[in-house]
C-alpha cells in the first residue's frame, strides 16, 4: 500500500535575483552561509540577463555584472546544487531550506525576487502514491497557480493566467 511516509516534497531548482549593494563576499556569507573562498570566479552568462561573470561552488552559482554598472546578481541552484546545499551546508548547521528562506526574508526583506522555483515530489512507494492521472487532475483543477507569470501547461501549451 502506498504511504505518505515514502514521499518527499522539495525544491528541485531555485533562482533568486538579489538587488543588494554589498560585496559578493558579503552576499555569499549572508545568504548562503558559505565562506566565499570556496567559490571560483569564471566568465559566464545567464540567458536573458546581462551578467558576464559567475562564481561557482560545485553547482551553486551566482551570476553578476563585473562592470559595476548593475547592483544585482542572480543565485542559481539546480537540483544537484540544492541537494548538496541541503545536506552538506544546511544539514551541518542543523538548518532546513525553510530556515534559509526565512533568513533571506529577514536580512534582505524587499531586496530580492525569486524568479524561478521548481518543486518536485520523490515517491519511493512500490505502487506510486500519486498516479500520473491524479497529478493531471490536480493540475487541471488549477490547484497549482502562478501569479503574474506565464504558465507552461503540462501538454506544452503556453497560457497566461487570467486576472
């Protein structure tokens, strides 16, 4: 019998644009709690943004404009980066992703924008807890929503949220 105990919901991608007039070292320390000397500087671009450099620690990336003209940067964590961050960084500090986000809200209040979040459900049941048909029904009932953004429907059709 399928059980909720064999489910795990998590973020599989998170992208946060920070509008902060602090040094990159300060941002890395305050936002991620990781020493900045763990990161390596490289040239790098992020599609649709004017960043020309990136600092990386494993798959954790922060894109920025090296000219100093822009005061924003973009934190990008893929599923691999988030798994590493959850276990090796937050886990060592006995913290969760919720604590990470609360810290972000407390320190930088209105100085950031979450530009992308991909949720995921891991199901280790022999018989799946949710069938694909159940997930499609949930999506069709619009139990999932995005505010002020295009929604990519599950059949590949782009639709704008009304309102």
